[in-house]
């Protein structure tokens, strides 16, 4: 009986900690493609937009490369808000292309705060 109580207490504590830390799947993180050791970082940007009362907000990020453009091999989008974070959708380009356009959409009444990393090769 004592062992059963201890196990239940540990399980409920673990569930509570995971719920508070936001690791219960609340964040909207995305990865596309694969990163090789020879790939180089093309861009790293933090995309932000303030919340609007009772509305969703959107922001579009477009990567265009100057000079000799590298082919995109890997895209990582990390939701920095964790709770009520923005979703991201690639609307054009992406892995295998030299450009990419990503549309971020917040939850209703929330803002956008996401980091984008784009890697590529020549």
C-alpha cells in the first residue's frame, strides 16, 4: 500500500512539472530537411509581433539570398513562447530551393515569438 502511494505521488509530481514547463506539446516547433556537417548557416532570425486583443496576428518572413545563393537543406523553426505560440507554414520555396517564405499565425489574443534557422549548401 505504501509503495503504491509513493508511485502515485511521483507520477502526479512528474505530470505537474511537465505541465508547468510547457513541454507537454504546447510549443509549435518544426523541422524540414536534414542538416549535414558540411552545411553552413544561411540565416538565423527571431520573428516577433505583438498580440492584439481577441485577434490572431500574422507575419510573413521571406529569405532571399544575395550573390551566389545556397540551396536550402534544413529549416528549423522554434517556438519561443511555448504557451499559445504561433504556428508556421511554408508558403513558397523551402528545402531544395534558394528562397523560402514562411507565414506565422498566432493563437487568438497571443503574439508571435519564433526563431528561424536556415542551413544550406553550395
